[in-house]
C-alpha cells in the first residue's frame, strides 16, 4: 500500500525525533542498546510507541535507568511538539525496556 503525502511527512518527523532521542540516550547511558518504534498512522499520535532498550548490568537498570523514564517521556513530548505533534499522555508513548542476555 502506498503511503500518502501526509503519512510520509509524519513518518519523517517521527524518524527525526527518534534520531534525536537515540543521540541523547547514547550520550547518557553506556548500557543503551537501541531504539525501536511502532505506529498506526490512522490512530496517530496515540498509537506511537517507542521502546528504548538497555542492557542490564549489576541491576543498574532498575536503580539508575528506569527512574529516568519519565524524564525521557517529557523530552519526547517536547521534541514532538517542535515538530507540530502533540501527545496527550506521553507516558503511554515511551518505555525503557531491559533486555536480558
């Protein structure tokens, strides 16, 4: 199915914000592994869900990283607002995930 011009523009804005978040997370967390997202543009922006993945090292995730999740939800909201996208409840759009190896 071909993407409409509107969906292409929204997708580009989401990708830009994802790259900005990725850069911030790389700088702040040595155990950061990557970022992924899912979205249904017919339900956008409520359907946008971003996962920030981390390695668990000496229980660092639950003590030092997970508490900062709210801070990054607010950063996501601010970055999206700069792109003209408003999230109603940013806590439902971003989560920190610990990957066990």
